C-alpha cells in the first residue's frame, strides 16, 4: 500500500469546538480551550502518524471580520489554511444555522478542495433536529461528507478518521514521523499562560493581552521560564496584577501546574506585566510576537 500524506485544515466560526476537535484527533492538548471567542490566535499544526500515512491537522482562528491588525493577521492564517489544504474540515455545531457565513462557504466551494462538514456538539440536540441540520448542509455544499460528532466526548471520531484517510492524497511524509507539531516549547509555554488569563479575567482584559517568553532555560531537572504579559493600558496592568499581586500569583500558579503536566518536569515560572500601548495595531510588534 502506498503512503498517504496531506494537510487537513480545520476551519469554522468562533466557539464551534475546532480546538477541542483537533486535540481529540491528535490525542494531545496542543490548542488551548476556553469558552471565549478568539481563544485561538495562531495556526497550530498537530501531526498524526501511522505506518502508511501522515495527517497534518491545522487548527485555525475562528472566522471573523477584523477590527484591528491582530485580527487581520489571524484571518491571514485562515486564508492560508484555505489555500494549502488537501482536505478541509469545516466545523459547525448544532446551534449554528447551516450556511450562516456565506462568504466562507462560497470560498470553500470555489477552492475545489474536498470538504468534510463536521457537525459538532450533537449531544446538545436530538435525532430529528440533527437530520434537519444535515439536510441543510447537504443543500449548501452538495456532495460533501457530513459527519456528526461530539469532540468533547470523542464520539464518532473513528468514523471521521476513516473518511479523512480515504480522502488523503498519496505522498511522502512532510515531517519526521516522531514529530507531533510544528511549534516549539516556548510557544506552548506562552499559550498556557494566555489560557489561564482567558479563564481568570473578564471582559476586554484577555483580548488585550499578549505573552512574550523572554527566556526559556532547560536545566535538565527544571525549566526556568521568564515571561512578559503585555497589556495595552495602565489600568489593565493593575487588573492583571490584582491587590498585592494576588491575581498575578493565581495566574502564575495555575500556569505553572499546567506546564509541569505538559512538559513532564518541574517548572520555575516568573511573570512580569508591561504596558505596550496599542500593540494589537502595530505591525512591527505583531511580527515580534509571531504573527507573521
């Protein structure tokens, strides 16, 4: 049997469960997950290898209309994922009206790339409603495979994998067979810190935050990580730090525990908060923070 390999890119609107789906398909937590929109800012690859196949999944930011430069960069990741996909997994969920984003569905149809419609969160509906949703999507993108799943409960993912493998083109692996992702350890450290901020803080605060890893030292028995939390305004700095540093300590402790599970060793984490005005609209800063 010939080897198969390809890029399977996961697209969809915010909060439909794209990151949960990719983590479940890859078998590792590579994308951070919260209930807030715009949790995913980067394109994150997760690589699944078998003896005769390599699937390179890509988690992408939720589709939105950009309001500032950061969101423009996020949508560039989505556009790139549309352009280089061998297979598109378009993720929707049972509460989302079929074809609500006509612009993206038209782009998918015009791309000529095979597409699988993944209807997520089916545990939140019944069979009759699900059949209506499936029929709606079949009318919008005729001929596409439509797979109902529950990414959270890992329901029907074996069937989804079977369909993905059936549509994967023949080819040599793009990455070494023991590689899990295209990202480095520093990236995951910054994402873990950002996840805790998304979970701990409310309103605009998490969206005004960017994490920069200033140093990442691997001392064999311990990782020493120094990170800067960038915010846009002085008032946000005070909220992040909290009374006598209480909130910053809480975020740091939670992030350190998560890092120790992820990296499998002890972590020393120090956090510093810095005001970097209007960083979301400054191209030079966005490049520095990895939004290329």
